[in-house]
C-alpha cells in the first residue's frame, strides 16, 4: 500500500535526475571494498581524475589511513595487488573511506562498512564516518549497532517494514526490537 511519496535530492525528485547525475551525488562504502591493481594513491584518487597529492593526503588523513600508508614499502606508490589482497580488511576499508572523502559527494552510503573489521578498526572507521558526515546526508546500513549509535535517526526494519525509529536513547527507552538487539550486542542479556 505505502509505495506513495517521493525521494528528493536538493528538492528535486530523483525520478527527474539522470543515473549519472544521481551516481555522482552518492559515495558508497560497502562491506565488499572494490579496489583494483595499482598504487595506494591511484586507488584513493579513483573517481577524481584531477586530484592533487595534497587532496589525496588530506582524504587519507580523515580516513585514518596515513599511518599504515607510511609503513608500506613504497608508501603512496605501493602496489596493492588484485583486489587489494596485500592489505588487511581494515586497511582496504580505510582506502575506501579516503576515496569517498575525496569524491566529496553530498550523499554518503555506508553499507555494512564496519561489519568485517576488528574493534580498533571499527572505532577508527566510526571516527572517520563522524568527521565526513558533517554537512551531508549519510545513510549507514548496519547490524553492528555501535556503528549507528550516534545517528540522528535510526530506522529499524523488520520483514521489510519500518518497525520503529528514533535516536539511540529514544529507541532504548521504547524497549522494542532495537532495545533487545542492543542488550544482546552489549552482552547485558543472554540470547534466548
């Protein structure tokens, strides 16, 4: 029944936009980071042909990638191999976030971007997401609730429908599905 309504980007119905203009307005960081054979620098600069080394370095800094890049054998020019196999999952995600920062799109989508990394890397990715979300629309899709805790609005989907929405604190007070998931993930109650 509820297929009514519109999705607007800067007050323009997205049905009136071309795919290429819509795609250029969105940066995606997903669980499966797409990297290609080439240098660290080329992988960050992908999607912004005229990027300067200074812009690339700034994007890497925001993504907290600078430290690991400085330790690579050839630093920025290090070849990362097919699909980035020479890097850890967390390092690949940091490059993906640096790429999104450099693209500077008005809409950011993080699709399970922190699901397959360790806690330390997740914390770093959260800090990066927080920094680059300022002044833009950020959609974070996550099962790991710590990733979305500070979101302005959390939407809980069950069976393809919205079951509840609100801030982290509001949803905890509602004592619904989100509350139950939070308790399980923080170890406050056993899974029944």
